[in-house]
């Protein structure tokens, strides 16, 4: 077992059906925060042509250490997929955030995913949105990469990529839930 697998196994919940406790972190209305802990990668490095090209929006990929996705900002659940592998949030300041778990995991038809919120539900930053089983994703032959994008970047003058960390794994920053990732500039 390599180091990243050991770290991941420390953070996994043993019961994917149980609703996780909310995370708590300070927020600003112009900032999107890490919805899960893990290793940060640029969007261009994600192994999906549509995501990597920026067609879904501007953001990051996170190789997750945990198995829960938390709200990256205060807002309203705008979109939920029937397969529970993706969720969209509309923040109170008009930022549309899409969080997508895995590459091609739509093909799993919801197996290995549990949603903790419903469409139109108001959420605070740190509210558990969904949980996933990384072992089920790998067993199905897919990657568990978490994509976090602002899907309406055209509404902002600039989006600053501020995801960073003093802790590095293989030359990449290790982020934790609630670390700032993206700052919008109007």
C-alpha cells in the first residue's frame, strides 16, 4: 500500500449511508473552497477531454483523500444528478459551482454514491452534499477525481486560482476541506 492509499484509508467512513457531520470553515462571498481534502491538480491534467478543455467551467481537480463532498460556499443546491455523482450550487452572489465525482462515473448508474441534499435546498459552506465509495469507483474501472469548477466564468472579470498549500505530495499541493480554491473578481 503506497503513502496516498494509507492516507486515504485513514479518512474513509466505514458507513457510506450515514450522513457525515458538517465541516466548519470561515468563508467569503467571492470565494469557492475545497469541497474535499486531497491532492490538487490543474483542470488541464484531468483525464477527461470535456473537463480538461474547460467546457464545464474554470477550476481544479482534486485527487480525494476522503469520501465526502461538502458545500464549497453558502448557496442553494441548483442541480443534482439522478446518479448522485455530481451536484451544482448557486451561491448567493451568483457563482455557479459544479462538483463532479469521478471520470465517466455516470456509467455506474448511482452505485457507490449517496446524496445528502435535494434540489433547491439551501446549504451553508461545509454542509455534506454527497458521499462516494472510492473502492467501488476503482472496481468499476474509473478514476475518483473530484472536479470543482465555476460553470459561469463569463460572468466574472477574472477568476483567481488560489489553491495552494505548504504541504506537498509528489510536487503537488495537498488541500483540506475549506481551503480557498477560486476567487471571483467582478
